[in-house]
């Protein structure tokens, strides 16, 4: 497994020295921190995984309960869910997502696009290709019910109060910020104090459990960092795609052939889509024609599905559902007089008009005889034309 180059950014100034550490993939406690400019340490990242810790003071941490299981859909909904809690326009902000928690809430890290672009531009200028970018506060140990975690970092303090929340403040403001976060002083603060920091913890006025023995803040952060508990900011538009062309060079010809095959597949798929579109258009036209045959009073078709629903609602409403009643009577008649076939069907003004075809006029006589008894509908013949292709009959059925 590759080694990892850890870098802790403090600003977007390329001349400012940064803390960094080259660590083995299986490192747990051995993190030797050094200091140098980005230009000087850039060669160290050429064959290593590069993880950058950025200042959490520029990041807003939040958690939201969003009823979606797919991260992509959660990210789409998050700006609208949190919009009222944010001072900036959501279009100016980048949202990064953490793993869903047992309480079904999604942790989120929110940062301005301007700040993200400034950091990425700085790293790109120094030829550093970043694999992960994590707010430094989220490298602290996840708090439990009895403890919050904190790190003294020069003249400021990083406090992780919950899995997906925390704050950064000046040391002199720490008592006030802790009072706001935990007014009942229900939890002890497990605070890391790097060597050489002269801070007198007794003046904080809070239940504290100091942890010493760390040479620098970055060393303490790396010993506590767990990827599952952090949020990588390189998501969405900032997802890093490393230049892998040098690894693909031996497969260049195969890649070209694969590209041609994909292109041909896309052409075939496009032709299928066009053919299907024509078929759908033809079916839509046939549906409209059939609809106008059944409901001739409807001359203007705007939304066929909606208009058909309205017609069916109207037909099924009222007293006794006349449309379905007439259709039922006609069905009984066709069963009683075999040989009659329905050609057209219309329902208007409360009556059902049916165009029938028959081999001879005898079938019409049998139909009249069948309706001679009470069938629950009034029967009349509008027309009957005999020709070489048989008899064309138009009948009317209306409620009795």
C-alpha cells in the first residue's frame, strides 16, 4: 500500500510554511511532523496518497435528516433543507456529505466555492494532486456522552462537540463558547495540549482532562484521524480525477478499440431512440383520433390523458353510471346475436351510438327481437345499409 503525505494548510499563502508528515499506510502512532513550504514538499507527493487538512474556521458543520438513501439525492436536497440556517446564498456554497449516522441524520460540511477554489488553486500551482481534503476539526476523536474533544492549537482551540458539529475559537473565548455549547457542564473536555504550549488550563473554569505528549497539533490530529468519522470535501464538482494516462499507455490500442465500440453502440442506441420516438408519436396520433371518435364533441385536444380522465369521471358520475350501463347492455346483445361486430362506438348526450356490421339483415331482425323485451335500455336503429360487403348498421341505446 502507498504511503500518505499529510499536509495541514493554515492559509492560501504559498510562501507560508506548513506542517506535513509522510506516514506509512499502516501507521497508527508514529507520525513524525516536519515543516516546509508547499513547493519544497511537492515532490514528496508524486508517488504517495496526498491528504490535506484545511482550517475548520472556514467550514460550517451541520447535520440534517433527509429522507433519501442515495448520497447524490441527499446532496441535491441538502441546500434547500439548510437554506434558512445559512447566511450566504446556497449557490455560492459547496456541500460535502459524510456517512449516514444511526439516527438517520446526514453529516454535512459546508464551505464557499471561493475558499475551495483558492485552496485547490494553491495546491495545483505547487503540482500537488490531492486525494482527500478534510476539515482539521473532523480529525479529532468523535465525542461520547461523557466527553467532548479539543485541541490547543497555538492561540486558538478546536473543539469537536458532536460527531458532526464543533467550533473553532480563540483561547480567551473558550469558556464562553463552552458555556453556549454545554450550559450544564454535563461533559468533560478531553483536551490535547502539544508540548511547549504554556497555557494554564486551570483558568478555563471547566472540567478538563488534559492529554500531553504530542510534539505538534498535526501529530495529535493524525493519531486521532479516522476516515469513517471525517468528511472529504472533494465531492461533486471538486472530485479529483488523477491523471492516469501514464498507467494506460500500454493499453492505448485496446482503449481506442473500446472507444470505437462504445461510439458505435451509442449510434445504434440513438437510432433506436429515434425509431421509438416516431412509434410513440404515431401511437399518440392514433390515440387522439380514437378519442375524437368516441367523444366527437371534443374538438380541441390539449392533454389527452387528463381529458380522458375527466371524461371517464363524468361518465362514471351521476345516476347509475349510464355509459357503463349502456356498454353492458350492448355486450349482452352481441352475445345473444352472434355475427354482429362493433365497428365504432360513441357516447354523447347520454346515449351510446354503436356502428355494427352484419352478414345480412336477418341479424338486425334478431337484434330488434332481443330488444323487444325489457333490457334496461331504449333501442333504436338510426340507419341500416346493405351492400356487397354486408350490412352496416348504426344503433342508439339510451337509458330506459
